[in-house]
C-alpha cells in the first residue's frame, strides 16, 4: 500500500504508475512508482488540457473552477497536488517571463498588425485596379481618394510602398474620366 501525496488515499501499489529510471543515472535509482495515483495523474493531465484549450464552454469553465477549489482544499489539508493547472491555481507556476520576452511579444503582434493593415490597403488598391468601370467617374475618384487618405504617412503623402499602385489606379481612373461621355 502507498499513500497518494495528492489525494491522500491509501491505495495498492498497482494504483501508482511504475516508472523506470532514465539511463544509468549517477544515482542508480531503482524502479519506482509515482508519488501520486493514476487517478490523480489522469485528472491533472485532463485539467492541463482543458486549461490550455481555447474557447472553453461554460461547462468546461465550471469544471476548471471546481478543480481549482479542489486543489486549494488539498493544500489546506496538507496534501501536495501537482501538475500544470494545480501550479497555476496555487500560484507556484514558473516565474514570470523575462521583460525581453514580453517586449518581443509586443513587437511581434505590432508587426503583425502593421503587415495586416498594409496587406489590406494593397488588396484594396488591387481591387480598384481590376475593377471594370461602368459608373460615373466621380464614383471611382471618390473611392481612390478615400483609399489615398488611408495610405498617407505622417507627412501627408502617400507612403512609398503604395505610391506605385496608387499611380497606376489614378492613371486608370483619369483615362476613364477623360474618355467618359457625360
Ligand atoms: Zn491520488
């Protein structure tokens, strides 16, 4: 019999997963069994998966809340729950990430945002470039003007990366206006 250090139950040895020492460690550990029972181990693994899951349902949130209560209660009674989610709940999770890592995150997401909006504007220009012109020229000139405003830099000029495509679209619309019969 062996006592699970997480749930505190006294259980037969087979209720604890056997582990084999890795390689020939200097400590020459013998085959042993885990300190927590298989039931607890499975519970912890499931909680970790649930905790990391995106877009949890209400039910799943409720399960996590209940598990948090349970882990805290175990600690209160002198037991030692382990696992990723227990660590998180008990505030013993890994130390906070370094400031430089956090800065990298901020930079990455800012860069992504920049690239996304850049792509969006270029896509808009391309759309105008492909457009079959049938309506009055003003309609298109207005569209281009709006897009131009969005692609201006702090100096109130079209940013360099949009200049080429802006000129092409402007040329196309001007030609259309010139040849349009009112
Ligand atoms: Zn247990």
